[in-house]
């Protein structure tokens, strides 16, 4: 298999797994770790839920509370990394991404219209910001929700497969595949 075919084959497999993770609640890649840089310059990492994948534009989307520390961190420095682990396949995927925050668009309104009908709506209706001291204030009104969409433009993927027959690792960037030492 030549390098271009290898790139397309692996790229197709990785994006298919990402798409599957959106709909399969048991898929390991459904809940990646998002790493950002905190205001003090130290790394800050937390688990998020992968909500949408657009293979064509190479975009990954996560919903969050717009008052959460990760939003402020991404506003200050939009470069981040998502780390996925799939125990079933023994695959790790690290995605270098650039974030955009969408808090007040038609897209966010449409997503909120869906989310507000679910139990998850309460996560975006609390008067207290995530990570703040609990004040027991009443909830926000449904029109004052704090939901926003984090859109991650994938710049590169670093894939690692663990195997007893030998680990494999590759970096995919633009239309380039580079095999790396695991």
C-alpha cells in the first residue's frame, strides 16, 4: 500500500470511529480528555462528551456551560488537545485542535431547543457557574441557559495502537501520514 493509500485508509478508520463515538454511548472515544492552559500557565484537563463530528470539515463539537473555566481558557488560548482512549481497540488518539466558542448563534439555539427537552438541561440552567461554591440559588429560566458549543478544528491526529504483535503509531496532518516510533 503506498503512502497516500495508507493515509486515506487510516484517516477513514479514525474518523469512522469518531463518528461512531457520537452515537454509541459505550464507545471509549465518546468521552475524551480536553487539555487546555489555565490562567496560571499550568495545564488543565477534564473529561468532556463528544457530541458532533464533521469529517468533511474535520470539526469536533462538545457542549459546555459558557461560564466554565475551560471557556475562559480557550478564549485566552484557543489551542488545545483532545485525548481519546478506546479500550476495545487499544487505540489512543490525540487531536491537536484550535477552538472556537459558539454561545449565541442559530446553531446554539437549535441545540438548546433539543437539549432543553432532556435531563441534561439542568446542567445549563444552574445559577452557579461550574466549579464555583454552591450557593443554592434557584435555577435560571430556560431562556437564560448557559449552554455553548465548543467547536474544535482538528489540525493533526496522533494515533497509537497497542498490540502484543507490536505497537504502531502515526501522525496525520493535512494530507500527510508519518509513521512514528511508538
